[in-house]
C-alpha cells in the first residue's frame, strides 16, 4: 500500500516545467534539468511513488540525435555543430509512476 495513495482516487499529478530553451548550432553544450513529477491526493503528497521517465520528439519515438536525456538525473544535454539540426522542436517528457496513470509535459527547444 502506498502511504496516502492506496486507492489513487482524486489524485493530482504535478509536473515540473522547463522554460522554452534557445540553443544555436555551434554553441557549447547546454544542460537543462527538470524536477521530478509528484502525485498528491487531497493535498497529501504520495511520497513513496516513483516515476520512470522517457523523452522523445513529439509525434516520434525518440529524440533528435543532438539532444541527449539522462533519465536518472533528469538532465537534457543539447549540442550540435550541424546546421541541419536548426529548427523548433517540441519535446514530450512522459513520467510513468509506480502506481497510477502516466503524466506528460511538453518542452519547446
């Protein structure tokens, strides 16, 4: 049984946010970190529910090759010297909790 979350009724999933990020080709690597998602029920934090994360370009199955994601430390690394990588990207970050439904956050790069 999860502390306050045994039935997961009326749960609220809080996702962190990442500010839109500008990166220009040939810049040094940029590192962007986000905070873990969390679940609460009736304003009580479910402290023993953990999330597993994936990240991908929205509508695709993976990230562009110049964006790396460390799912253990919740850090993205962006670095490219290829002008073909220039453009706007919407990155979808999905958190899968140990109990309950997944949550999604979008990030613009």
